[in-house]
C-alpha cells in the first residue's frame, strides 16, 4: 500500500447522535459521543481522501482540513446524505441515528399536568438501508451495529438487509467498548469473512476499518 492509499478518493462519514425534538426545550437522543466517526474521518484524511463528516450534536472539535457539516435530527441527516451520497467512493455510517421521532413536535413547551404522559413516536427513515439500495457502481458502504443481544447474528442480517459491504459490530457490553470511551471492541463482518478485533483505541481501529473498506473497494 502507498502512504496515501485513499488519494483521489472521496469518503463520507456520519457520526454522533441525532436529536429528535419534542418541544422547544426537550429532545430524544442517545449516548453517542461521535468519537468513532470523527476518528474515521481524521484517518481517511490522513490516508489522502477528500472527506465530508456529517455529524449530530457532539462536544468534539471539527476535524481540520475536511468538510464538517452539522445536522440535528435523523430527517436532517437523511436529507443531507441523500444530497451527497452518489458522489462518494466510501460511505461509513457510524452515526447513532434515532429509530423513532415524535409524531408531533409541540410549538409550546409541554405542560406537566397528568401523572402519565404518553408520547407517540413514528419510525425514522433508515438511511443506511436507503443508500445501500441506491448504491452507485464501485461504491463501498460500511454500517455499524450495536445490539445488547445476539450481536453477530443480528449484525450479519443487517449486512444483507441493508445491502452494505461491511458491518462493524460493536461489543457494547464488553469492557472498553461502546459509546463514550476512547477504545472499542468490534467484529468486522463482510460477505466473506468475520474478524474479531481486540480492544484498541478508536484511532487505531479507524485505520483497520478503512483498510477493510479499501480491500473491498479494490475488488469493485
Ligand atoms: O438497524 P440499526 O439501527 O441497528 O443499524 C445501525 C446502522 O444503520 C448504523 O450504521 C446506523 O448509522 C444506520 N442507521 C441509519 N438510519 C436509521 C437507523 C440506523 O442509517 N434510521
């Protein structure tokens, strides 16, 4: 491999959580820190790629020398990805997209009256599924999977259902893995192989993920 194996390539990375508004002061979100996605975006730049990082609300500094684009909701992310996905050689979907969003966003603050409050939610579009089914020629698409049960089985199903080339299955319950930390423990699943990766920094892991993506890219 050359020093800059992604020279001339374009990489789109999504990162961080989404926020789904309930009213002007409240939202639904998750624990994603964005660290994994930001780290992949930085690594892709170092390997020579032109990079666009589309991210939800995080406390991280923008990655220098790349396009940093911020979004709030899953719907925002969907629209942003739809505008750009066909122009990219590699798409890494590490964002923790909310599966559901409120049916209605109240324009006024929701008052506390009754002892119970029932929220009605509707399903968000599955962005990875959309780009997987609208994949352009030679494009490599990498998704992530976080499950608390039957991780590998569910991640393998996701690979086929969402038509992506790789799934990074995140061992959420293992020490040193998951949302907020600087390390991760994953299994990289492709159509041909399944590789367990021991605990390592999200930075080192980024290069391994990109290398696996490039291996698939070279065959396309
Ligand atoms: O189905 P599940 O949410 O477990 O799949 C996770 C993968 O799908 C991640 O790569 C995530 O970025 C993506 N995803 C998405 N749109 C959604 C939900 C998840 O793109 N609405």
